[in-house]
């Protein structure tokens, strides 16, 4: 099954890809927040930023009842409801970026395990 089919099954319809500047801004903000909030884990802000900046992020039409943001593990992407204000995206991004960081994949890129903070 293709990613588009999987998204359609969830009711998610891509509107547009977020530009690199916005993704980098989100990645920087989230990396700083996580580093600060979990200082006992010795996270490195620049390493977290690099991981998060590689995520594909999109605005999408999302059905009622689905979260304002959704991490889709099959293609390592985050889909934000097109109706949210992009200036408020950070509060939704934090939760989804944590999902991404929790994910583990085997050598064939299939998710198999998550860990918790």
C-alpha cells in the first residue's frame, strides 16, 4: 500500500509542504525546549536540531476528530491541520517530534519499538 493510500485511509490530504525555513524554525525551537526540559539526559541541542530538521512537514486537510498534528511513522512526516495558525504550530510540533524521537526502526526501516522519556 502506498503512503498516499495510507494517508487517504486516515482522511489526511496534503495541502503543501512546509518550507525549509519553517521546518528549521520548528526544529530549533523544539530542540531547545527538549534540551532545557530534560537537562538530566544530556541532550545536545545541535544534534536534536539536525534530527528534527530532516523531518518532512506538511499542512493538510484533516478530518474532524483527528489531532491538529499527526506524526506518520511510515514516511517519517508530520502533518499539521491546515486550519491552525502557523505561529501556533510549535505547541503541536513538540508532541509529534517526541513521537518521532521515540521511534525505532529495524534495518528495513519498519518501526518496531519506541522508548519513553
